[in-house]
C-alpha cells in the first residue's frame, strides 16, 4: 500500500525504505567543521541506496553549498580571511570546472 509520505526511487520508481545512516563531515568558514548523520534509503525494487542530503550540502562535496557557490561565482577568493588557507586552490579550480558540481 502506498502512502502520501512515501518516497520513490529516482532510478526505477520503486519504494524507498530506511536502510541506515552514515556520518558526513561538513566544512565551513574559518577552517571549522562538524559531523552530521545522513539517512540512507534503499529501493525495494532495484536495491540502490540513496542518501538524503540536507540543503546545505551537494552530492560528493564536504563544503557547505554557500562556500562552493561563493568561490564559483567569484564572490569569495582564497585571499578572504575566513578562507585564508581553506579550501585549497586545487579544490576551487575543480569546483569551477564545467564537469564539477
């Protein structure tokens, strides 16, 4: 039976059910970071696992979305004091590449 609050697999349309949770680091300004738990759901049809990311994170990224967007748009640079040594130039270049994010 399908209920209103049920979620469906974006790949096959099967029903997702809770599987487990994983720890993920979130990196912020001034070199600070903290850990959060992210729920994973598994599709009852195809068996694929899907993470429920909060709005502050992008898939496969550790930095908050506001930091990534700031560096991509050019509003932030490595000269900004709160980002002085963090993230590194290589990471910033990868965010700006068309295949990233």
